[in-house]
C-alpha cells in the first residue's frame, strides 16, 4: 500500500503563536471521509425504512417523497453557501458546525411523533449536510498537493461517499428490522459525536484571506425556488399539467430562481459568482451533473419500494439485496482514476462510459415485473447501474475542479455537489410522478409504475451522455495532472 505524503497546510498562525504540526494524512482522511459518509448515507438510509415510517406516523405518498426531498433540496440549496463559508470562515470550523447541526437534527428526526416533525428535522439535516459536505472535499484539496497524492485522496473520498449511498439500504434494513425505523436517524448521534471529537483534535484550520461576507438571500432564493419547482412537479402527477395547483408552484419556482440569478449578478459578494461559469470545465460538468443526477439519484428509492411493496421483501432482505450494488459502486469509484490515467483515455471518456453503462442498467431494470426474482431481475441491472455511477463520479469532479483557483475551491466543490443534488431532487419528483401515473393499485400496477420510472431515467441518462459528448472538454494539462495517480 502506498504511503501518503505529509499534508500541505494553509494555516496562517497569528502573531506570537507557533504553527501546529500538520496531522498525519490518515487522520485527516479518516475525519473527512467519516463526515462525508454520514452525509451521503442519510440520502439513502431512509429508503428501506419508508414502509415502517408510513405506518408509524401515518405518512401519505406525498409525505414519503418529502422525507427524502426535504433533505435533498435544502442540501442542494445551501451547498454553495456552505462551500463559501468554509473558504471564508475556516474549513475546520465550518466542518465542525455542520456536523453538530446534522447530529442534532438526526436526534430530532429520530424522536419525531408527527409527519411534519420528521420532515422538519430532515430539512435541518439537509442544511447541516450542506454546511458539512463541501468542507470535507475542500479540506482534502487544500491539504494534499496537486497531483497523484490529491487524486488518491479525492478518489478515496468519492469511494466512501459512493459507499455511503450504496450502504444506506443495508444499514437501514438492519436498523429497521431489529430496532426501529427511528434508529436510521438516531444512529447518527453517537457516530456524529465521536467524529466531532476526533475532527476537533486532528484537523488544522485553513481559510481564504479577505472580507467575510455571505450571500444569505441568494441561498434562500435558490432553495425556495428548487422547493417550489419540485412541489409543482409532484402536483402535476396528482392534478395534471394544466391544473392551477401544479402550474402556479412551477411558475413561482422559476420566478424565484430567476430572481436568484439577478441577485447574484448584482451582489457585491455573491453566493454563486456568475463568472465562475466562464470556464468550459465548470459549466459543462455542472450542467451534465444536473441531468445525470436526475437519472441516477432515484435508483435506490424505487428499488427499495419495488423489493418491499411488490416482491414482499422485509427491510433487512431489501438491504442485503443491495450489497452487490454497494461493492460495484465503490469498485467503480476506485477503478476510475486508473482508467483516467491511461494514455488516450482521460477523464471525459471514463465519465461518458460510466454514464452510458448506468443507462444500460436503467433500461435493463425497467423490464422488471410483478413476478421478478433477485437473480433474474435485480442483481444484473443493479450491478450495471452502480458500476456506471461509480465510474462517472470521479472524472466529472476532476474535470470540474481542475485549474480552479485556491480561493474558489470550496465554491467549485459546492457547485458540483449542488448540481448533483439539484438534479436528484428534481429527478425524484419527476420520476415519482411518472411512477404514480403508471401505477394504480395492486402489485401489478405498482411494478408497472416502477418499471416506467426506470425507463424514463434511462432516457434522461442517455440525454446526459449526449450532453457530455458535446460539452465536456478533452484532456488538458490540468486534468492530466489531477489524473496522474495510480491508486
């Protein structure tokens, strides 16, 4: 196993103080990857617990969607604010603040007695995750020197994040089966406290020098706009595309998002400086990530519902069924840097192949029916989808962050994560609406609805492949430097 080099620290000790010795690489990796694991885990861990949540709290179908979307939308809406706050106020400080908020909200969600309490707790969890997540990646990119060491660190971070999303089904199944659905949230409390203590000790502080101003109005506008658009999409499934109850939220959301763009153009310290999109590497990857996120994000959601509502799996059986998916997505994340470094391949090719593989998996999964089996219906498509998802994540992030100014590291990290979550939130609303349109009542209708959702997801991902082929830049000196690692 290759030993990681000493960390590069950007601390600026005040006058009269002695700079603290940089912590070992493994300690930084452990702390930030643990934080990232918790953030991503909570996107998917609730999926297999949803039937239990629904019966315990009396959640409606719309309420079930918002247990997921409340987290994802606030996560997406505040990610850029979290990234900028990490740059300005200190990556370690913001990491600890986000983790503390996330842990406290997990406690509130686990103790919820009413549907609104659970959704409110998930909303606050999303804010905490948005503050925490960009700090994890920025700590890595500012702690490891550019080149093989940084690429290995980012690949490990990506694999842990991918593994967190994939492991959510198993963790949720175990906790729901043997304890209660409440423990899918309460388990974060002791783990979060332990990571807080370790991170407070082993991480060193770094920040961007300059004026400390945050664009709070911008964060509220983008979050509100996304929530309104997602709500409007869901209402189209219940009321139709011409109903005022669907059109008004959609139009209001678009107006609010337009106001966000205007505020950012006029703000002295914008949350999302529009100039950051001038490089092709940034606008192309963020656009592609919205589309890819919309297609991939709901995979775990619909598979969890299919296995339990149609095939009759228990929560634990559903979680165990996703273990091969977990291994595949982590494998793809770890293999990607090696493929990116091969001559005549590069990041763009690996990203396109990964999304294309996921498209094939989605189309394959859409053939499922009411009499499906694990070996014949779930295993093959799931491995294909997960492997493609793992392969595509690292190269897209590498293209986006290549050549970014050090002061914008948190912002760019937040952008790529925001794009993924934004696409995921809108994709869940669109695909849930598609599934509801195809599903009436009974297991046969449910299976048909879930299959239709996977077909729509395959079309969305195919559009993402075409967008990436046209827009992503080819190999550059910066991406070659980032991709030169051998894991």
